[in-house]
């Protein structure tokens, strides 16, 4: 009788724990998955740059902003209706300006229980005489401690992610 009771308690405790996917598992699912939502928006931008002779010039450019939202079927046996959750969003921002100037930004946003968990940010740009590439990997909790202001595509990353999260949730809930 004790063994049966012990077995029941053990199995209940094991199955009641929350299970979260790792970044590696999420990337693997997204690589194979065809279950995503795409939204592409054309862009027209202008930016001031300092040229080699220290004159400033306004460059006009065209490009696109692409948001790809990967969704995953929740594995909860209690759900009667199939419910999806966001596991990853890839954001790509590309603007080509004249004379070989460009801005390229790629952001991966990872989720746990439909809440932002961590980010991977890659920004590359060439504007006038300035050329820079930076990569940042960051947890949501670290973003609360410090804001990233050294990106060219946004003034405050904390504000940008808040704005994009609202947009992503709107797209996700309108299309599912």
C-alpha cells in the first residue's frame, strides 16, 4: 500500500511541474516548423550622416521590416481546444541608402509562456565614414536593470521592445 501511495505522489509531482523549452530546442523547432506568421512592411527612411570631409548630408533609403512569429501547439492534455503559444519572433530591419550606406538589424525574441524571456540582437551599419557591427544577447531581467541606448535603429531598446511586443501580440492574436 505504501509503494502505491508513494508511486502516485511521485507521478503527480513529476507531471505537475512546468516544462519550458530551451533556446536550442526552440531554434530546432523553428528551423523545421512551417507554422509561423509573416508580416513584411516596406520602409522609406532618411538619416543624417557625416562624410569624410566632415560635412553632414541627408541620405534617403528604402528597405523593409519583416516580423516572423513562430507559434507552437501547447502540450497541455487538459486543453480541449488547440491553443498556440508564441515561442520565438524574428525581426529583420534592412534599409539601403545611396553610396553603399546601409543599416541591417536582426533581433530574435524568445518567449516562455507567451512572455518575453530573452533577446539576441545583431546590428550592422555603414553610414558615411562610420561602420559598426555589434551583437548582444540579453535576458529580460537584465533589460530591466539597464537600458541599451547605443543602437542606431532605436533610441531606447526598452521602449522599442515594448512597442514591438504590442505589435507582435496584435498580429498573433488577429491571425490565430
